[in-house]
């Protein structure tokens, strides 16, 4: 992906320019203006909501275009943030079409509802639209085949599309896609019922190790991220935001700031009000000729803040509050039998409490956006997971119709959920309007760590009853964490979505179960972070099952398998819930299947030689979790180094994610998930005092470094032709509990609070 | 004040505050955006470039320190992506989001220039200052070894 550069001095927001960018304008149409100048300049795809569609070539739908010269253009409408979506979705479309990837150009889709949902989160890009994207390719194929069949006066059934051409099976006559495109464009686009998907065996790239589309650009420094956009006359803004979410500027003096060479202006932004939604936090923007001047100007600001409602928030005190909350009954969200009675008559009771802190996303690329407001339009380039929300939020903030707002999506230097929230995009738009020039908003690392939509902090109390034989006969769990809903309303109870991430859908072969959702009010902006509530749910549940094993004196793997129960499909009735949210997908297609969970556990413990661990003197920990419709089990090995510090030595991760599109990127995601899980398990912690975040940069918000990464991460993917599950997130939840369980195996110290660094030497 | 420096073989005279970090001079004044801002405090390594062949953190290096010297950024490491590290990085599909990788590659390039056959410990030590939030570290290690012609276990 490349970006407009200084050569694109007079880009106009014309249909022509966007068509040019898509490569959809053929010569000879008699339109003037040729833009942009760089042959590979791409990020100006046509907003598909525009009614005008180029007359030449086949555009069967918003995703795929076949030009008369044979070039196929495929739009990737989801954001690339490292999960490999640009190296996966377009190949799936091309496979259905029968296109040769050597002649396919992938372009990044703008934010536009015509693509359907573009919010790149929830590990949804394959699992939710696998069939839709196949139909996009298959529809174009059906039209090309129809033209070839008509020319040859044969039935379409006698034709096949492959290698960028249509072949007549009987006579081996061939027509290239390009030769068919113009006539195919004259056909009526067939209804879905008239389009047949290929049998899986004909999807020749499906499940293979596919090339990394942007790899060559990345290693040469040519890939374009949010802050890399440069427009003529652009200025840069760095913003001093209220340290407390919901706070505001009390008074300020910008004299020293305005004296900094290169500083142009100080602009006060409106304060945010509750609920925070995707509003910018307000504050003072220092607009300057370049980033360094803006940073120096901000440092020179004399500003006094008013704290607002959240100014007394103290995360350590809040931790104690949550512990009190889970000491009392909450709303029962899951009930089977009578857990209270079963506990009362249990031979043995085991009880434990688990805590997890707030976390920051800290993508390597801090938030950044460029906006140009002019002539009643706003054009934006941004590192965003959610370009449609960016579009609607910008439109709302500027009082503009959304059709006047264009959002171009750059590569994302990491997202992890942070970049689903377009507050920083709105900042750029407001500032461009205020100064009448294109504005780049650059968040510093301190801004990123201090003004995040934080992963929630949690407390959970678990209690189990064992009968005389040691069988687990009762399970009681209370859960409290400020919900994501608090960012969008005055919610103080977690919603089904968050409870559906490892609580409502947790298979347990236990006759009496009660789970309670306890009230927790938020005092900062809460957001979703890679794998979301699964992080604390899996940490509590998978740690507790390991504790039960030790209480019972049985092997942790055997105990886990026993508690999860035999191979079966678990229904909402079995679970004792009205409904399983199931990540927005049907239980018919994606049931809660313990066969699959058991299989990943058995597989991972086999690979890690679990049964030989004692003879080998190894300290291993195990955890398994279903999330985003994918089943993952992890084994972590820990050792003590010469300084008695605990180090993670090796890790194994096994996933059953159903059908895989790009095996290579799936493996990469699982490797990365292990490191992400280790970062939050070992070090991750955001603390808040007087309503403000204490940590500020990687010095105190610590992430795993290369030497803290296992020397080997073994990834194994279960072969499957089942419905695809999520990939980006499901690897994360089992990592921290597997780590904590390994630490217990090594040291006998039970870690019930994340990060581990609070309890043990790491 | 004018600062004269060579970047990727091209001489530039920059009219710039000599205290401006080299990072921002490269990114904002020369539009060489391959070098990334990640922390501004020499904590993450996304901004690593070479000055006279040595890896430096450009986010904390005043541009005056590069005066009269040779600066190399990721864009100048090879004309066509053919540096052994760049090739190994592509072959092993190291990048995920890609944001930190220029800094990782530039750090590794300075290591290999000094130590063509580094040990595992030397690789870890050399790259200890380079964060990757996507967690590509195991592949980074493998790619450095591959570029160095070392067996990967």
C-alpha cells in the first residue's frame, strides 16, 4: 500500500481520481485529469456508495473488478493490522473467481457501508464473511463463464474458470478473463441462488501458506502507516488532553508555547462528556509546522485541569472495592441445579479469588490521523480498524453529511482493539476545520498509554465443592468488572457479550452451577482489547481448575478434561443459560463442542510431552479456552535463571479454528498471541491515581522483549473443513493461566493476580 | 541554523533547530517515513537508523549529532530490498503489522556488520531494545540467523 506523496499536489476529490486509484479507468473514455502521478499510488478507491460505476470492465460487486486488459482488482475492505487480512481475504475471492494472483491487484477499501461491516475486530473477518467473499468471486466467475459459453454456443456447465481464463472442457478452447470482461459487464448480475460456489477441492490456495502481500514494502520502509501520510500545506498537531477522562481545561496560558519556533496556533477542543463514546477527550491542541515543534510547544503549555467525576479514581482502592463486591451476591446469569445446597453438603470446598488489572493496548504505532477539511468535504487518512465509525463520527463532529466524508485506511501499526475507536480521527478533522489546512494528529507514546480505552480490571471469586471421591460436584463463581457498556451508556453490569466470552458458554460437567454478575461502575474509558473479557475469565477459570487438581491430588490435564466433561455438544439448557451469545453466530453452525476442546488439550499435552514432564524435571502449565468460535490449548514451560528469576522457556499452542484460509498467517497469529499473552501475564498493568494513569511509556508499561520470549513457540493447527472460527484473538486467553499454572508447578506459589510480577520474581 | 548531513548517500542542508531529533528531521523534513516513531525515549527501537554504520536511536539523537556524517535509514539499506536481512525477513514472513520491523532490521544490520556470525545470546542482546507488540521475536531470531548463514537449530 502506498500513499499520496508530495507529488500528488492537486489531488481533487473527483470520481475520476478515485477510479484512477482503483485502476478502473481505461484509456479512451475522454475524461480529463490523470492522477495521481505514482504508478502504484493506490489509496483512493471508489467509495462504492457512489452510483456511478465505470462502464468498462466487469464490476460484479463492490469487491472485484475484471478489466478488459485482464487485470483483476480486488478490494480488501478490512483493515490490516498484522493479522494478515490483506494476505488472506483477496486470495479467497481470487480462488473462487479462478484468477491468477500474479495478475491481481489488491486495493484497500475506504470506509463505506457498501462493503458491509468493516469493523475489523472480534476476529470476524474470515468467520463472518467467508461465504460472502466466496460469492463475490463466484458471481464474477459466473458472469465470465456465461459470456464464454454464449460465444462458444455451449452450456456454461461445460466451461470452467481457472488460471485467469475460461476453458471449454470438451474442446479446450480458451478465452482469457480480459477478453470476456466487457461483455460480462453487460449482463445482469445473477442472484445468489444462480451462483454456485466451487467445491473446496477447487479452492487451490485455501489453507495453504500464502505469501505476505505487504512484506516486501515493509522491509524496505515503503509501507504506509497512519502518520506517514504527507499532504501539501499539512501541519502537525500534538494535543494536551485532560489527565482524567471527563476532565477539562480550567485555564491556560499559551504564551510560551506560541513563542516556540514553528508553533502556529493553540486550539482548544471541546471537553468530552459522559458517556464517552468515540468522542475526543478535549484539551489543547498545539498546531505546528512539524512534529518536534508541536511537542515542544505542548511541553511549554501552562495549563490547569479540572478533574471532573473521575478525579478520585484510584485503581488500588478500586481493587479492594471489587473484592467487596464479589463477597456479596450479584445477578445470577447462569444456573444449573442448586450450587448453594451442593456446596453445603460437599466433602471438601475449595475457594479462590482472582484479580486482573487494567491494560493498555500499546500498539507499536500510536494513534495518528490526517484530515483535510475543505470545500464542504473532509478527506481522512487514518490507521483505523473501523473506517465506517470514523466516517460517521467525523461527519457528526463537523456537522457534515457522511457522504461528504472519505476515510482512507492506511496500514495499521498494530490495533488490538484500540483503533476501533476513532476519537483521534475526529481530533484531526476538528483541527483541520479550525486551522483551514490539512492536519496530522500525532499521539505520543505517553498520550497512548495515558488516554486509552482501557481493558477492564476484574475480580472473580470461585468456589467448588468436591464429593468424598474427589469429584467436582458444585461450582459457584462471582464476577465483577466495569463493563465496556459504560463507554456507551451508564451501564454498571457487564452485558451478555462480555459474559458470553468464557462464562455463559463454558462447558462444565458439574451437576450444580451458579454464576453471578456483580455490579461495577467505571471511572475511566473502558474498551475492548485483543480477546477482551476472555482474558480475565480464562485466567480465573483455568487457574482455578489447576487449583482443583492440586486439591484433589490429580493430574491437572486429567482434571481439566474431567471438569469439561465427555465429548458432547453443550446446549444452552445444559449450560443453564437462556442464550449463548456465541460471538454473533448460530449455535447450529458453531456449537459449543467439547470434542474439539478435548482434542486441542490432548494434542498440546502430547506435543509438550506432558506425561514425561516430571522425569524430565520440567515445570509445565496447561490451559484451554474456546473463544471467537475457536478452540485453543496452551502449554507453557518455565525455568529459573541464574538470578532466580522465572523465565518462560518454551511454549506450545494448538488451535482448532475450523477451515483456515491462510495457514502461514494463522501460525503467525498464534505465535504472536503467545507473546501478547506473556506480556500481559508477566508485566501488563495500568494503575490509576487521582483519576489519571500512572504509567506513561514502555519504561513503566512493560512489554515482553526478545530475550523474554520463549526460545521456541510450537504451533499446531488441527486440520479441519468445519466452519471457520476466529484467529486474531483466541490464542491469547489461555496463555496467562498456563503461565501461572507453570509457575505453581515450578515454585509452589499460586499466582492469583495478574501481572505475575506482583507476586513472583520474573 | 543549517545542518549538513548525508542521508542514504544524498547530501542535504537542513535549516533546522539543531536540537530537533534526527527522527523528526528524517520524517517531517525529508519525508523518509520508513523510520518510525514509537516511544520518543529510546525504549522501543522503532526509530533505529545508522550513523556512520552504528545503530542509533534517532528519536533521542539531536540532528546536530549527524552533522557531516553518513546517515542510513531503512530506505537506504539496499536499493531493491536485496540486503540479506530484508530477503530473510520476507522469506520467513517475519512482519505482522510491520511497524517495528525497520528498526529491527537496522539494528540487526549493524550487528551483522560487526559480527557476521552472532550467537543466540548476541542476537538477543543486540535486539533487546527493539519491541515488537505483535510478538514476531522468534521469527526475528530465525531471520537474523538465516541472513547470517547460520543453521536455525
